[in-house]
C-alpha cells in the first residue's frame, strides 16, 4: 500500500503548485498545468492534478516544518493579540 501511494504522489514531484485551499479539515492542492473542464454546462479552469488531504500533514523544506495541519487551529508561537490577527 505504501509503495502504491508513493508511486502516485511521485507524479506530483516537480509540478507547479497552482493553488491551495481548505474547507473545515479538508485541505486541497492543485498541481500541474491549468486545464479547462466543463461540468454541467459550466467551464472552469482547474489544475491537472488535485490532492485532497483529510488527515494530519506537514509541509517541510530542508528538514524544517513550514506548515502543518494543526496550524489552521492555533496561532503561531509568540502570538500577541496587540500586534497580530488570528481568525
């Protein structure tokens, strides 16, 4: 199972990240070229690949955590309501 997941996610390596978004605890990322898709008579621009994540996750670079799933629910370390907004 792990190898099957790695082989599919490996297709995303090197592709441009086109957009990211969330709804509640669902996080999505769009990768690759933008393509036109027509559904129910409406045409919209979407990325070639979509990755929908609904579990714990982290994005790292050079062994440093950039962002993680729990960041949506709590402010950064050292947050002070006088100098920053958190919603």
